[in-house]
C-alpha cells in the first residue's frame, strides 16, 4: 500500500481491521512506518460490470434503481411494501450477475420484472405489461386479464 502522505510503498502496518455491509467491505486503519501518519483503506469485491442492450441497440450500464422505479410506478396505489419491491429487484439483479454475462437485453429484464410483479400483485403486473408491451387497445388488456384468469383457475 502506498502512503498518501509521503508516497512510500509497502512500509505500513495494519492497526485495525473492520468489516462492513455483511462482510462485503473491509476497512483497515494503517500507519506508515516511514512518516508515522495514519490513514484508512477500504477493500471491496470487484464486481462484473453489466450492460443493458436497449431496443435501439444502445448499451447502458445496468442500474437496479431503474427496475425498482418501474415497479414502484406499476404499484402506485397498491398495498405492496417498498421492501418487497426492493427484494424482487435484488433477486433479478442477483440472477443477472450469476449468469456471468456482460450484457443482457432490456427485453429479458422486462420479462423478469413481469414475472415478479405477477407473483406480487396482478394489477401491478397488468399495468407494467401494458407499458412494457406497449398495449394499443383494450383487446390487449382483455387478453392478458384472460390469461391471468386461466392461470388462476389452474392453481389448486
């Protein structure tokens, strides 16, 4: 480690080590043996950078907040907790990163969001689907509602 004060490399000792964020971050308090000054370093896991391929071919960095925002909009006025939405978004994010691919299409993400919303609240699901699939008339709403009815009658 390079001392931020005198610039000497690898002449420090660790005084204290603490973990944060359930072990995802390690903070170390160090003292430079050359100049005697103390400084703090932080270690984090280097994550895979995931990019979303949009419909027009653009690549944008993945942002879980966009998933949460879209789900919140679909759930406006519904009795769904923010924690449930955040948990669903975290699950989607975890699944995407576990695939170990650097790119994912926006369509795949949209389908994953719809799956989670269908399990949480059918009204939110229909709202999200109407925007995501760009419904243009009432027959498309009717089709998705009929699909939900058929699925509900099949469940024991």
